[in-house]
C-alpha cells in the first residue's frame, strides 16, 4: 500500500501547519505600528489559551520508484498486488496554553480516516482497505529564546505518544488480515520531536525558516519507523487588514523502516507496502495558505493547498498528488 512514510509525512505536514499557525494572534503595541503581526508564531501570556481545529485531506495516486512513475503493470511484475491510490482525511484538535511569557505547551490529537485501492495481478480484481481512529497524540513545549518587535526565535521539544492503533485489521480477498504499514494509525513508539524556527517582520508581512526532526525510540511489533527531518521557509504578505497570504517551500527526508512486523512477513512478496525496505523517501513541498481574521475578533480562519514539486521514493510507493486543509483557531484570555 502507500508509503508508510507518506502517511506520517502528510500528518507531519499538517502538524507543522498547526504548530506554525496554531498560535498566530495579533498583539497591538501602543504608540507604534506592530510589524510582528504577520508572524507565524507568537508567545502566549500566562493563562492564555489557543484552541484550534484543522481538517486535512491528502490524495495519492500512482506509484513511483526513485523519481520515475511506475505503472500498475510494472508493479505487478514483482508483486501479486499493486496499490493504486489512497485518500487520507485527518481531523486535528489542538490546545495551547501560555505557562510563562516565554514558554507555551501544546497538545494535539488527530482522528484519521484512510482508504486505499488495490488491484490483483492474476484476476484483475480490485479491492479497498479502510482504517479509521485516533492517531498518535503530540505534546510539545515551545520556548521563546529571542523576542524583539522585528525578530523572534523559538525552540521546541515534544513527544509523540503512541495512541494510534498499529494492529489495524480489515477484510481482503485473502480474508481478514493485519494491514501493512501505511494503513496503521500510529508509529507504535514514543517519538521525540525537536524543532526550531526564526521569523523576521517586514513592513507588510514577514518571513521565516524552520526545521524539525522526529526521532523514533524503541520498537513496536518488531519494527521501528524511520527518523524524519524537515527544513522549510515561508513568506507572509498582508493583502488587507483582515486578509493575508502565505507561501511556503519545504524539503523533507525519511528513512526506511528498521526491522519488520512478523505478522505481515508473508506479505512482503505480495504487496510493496509490506516491505520495510521500500518505505523511505525525499520530497520538496510547495503550499499556499490564505488567512482571514475578522476585525476585533479572536478567531482566525485559513485554507491551504499544497503539492510536492519533487519526490524521490524508495519504491514502488504511492506518490502524493496534493494536500488541502481548512483551519480555525481562537484565542481565549
């Protein structure tokens, strides 16, 4: 089925969007213009809450090996079953609270719906597998290391808690089986999240850079997902007092799975998504985000559309076509 990594990749993209935009709120400064109002990150005052909701959809279609597209027929030369496409929807609920002026803590809980279509070599029969449920919960602390009117630098550290099901079952032409890695709702391990970001104000906008690493710890059912790393930059431009647009370019890399789940060892030669050595990859993503914050309101709304502009996969794996999301957040003093 699809890349075990592209599902977490999509999740990580959405988490990154929430982490970067979750705490966006505008603080006026008496006596001068607030050049920092377009910053993607803001520190919260002690006791100040930010609640958020984001719905994200990812579409994947067609397989890729390296940078080349691979047809179903090509995949079926080596495997009995070829994944054809996958749709994933994620609902992310988040809450952030200021502990001190410099420290904030965020908790995020995703709910996932995943569907993947396949074709069988011998009969041409097509079938679909589905999985849904709560994914891995994230708990992240953010420290404001540098804070001026025109510049802010943050350090973040957190933990991904294995609340997502890694033993998802569904009915296939082979009967009820445990689904391969891409259809699982979590990593099965406690994973360390480390991130840093820097942002700089402009007269009518802002720009910034950020990096993030997810380090896997331990193992689950005999395997460990590969570590992943991400580096990106963004630019925000004010369109009107209540509107802004953000463009973003980011690159990420993720490793193959270490070990293997013995419950699906018999499937390695049947479908590429069961092979832990075919899960790694690298890609560059571009996205555009439109934000609306009504005047005098503590609410903000956003819509984002993104797509990979480069993908190199340890395939065959399903390739990502596009990712879209809508979001809401509100500050509660």
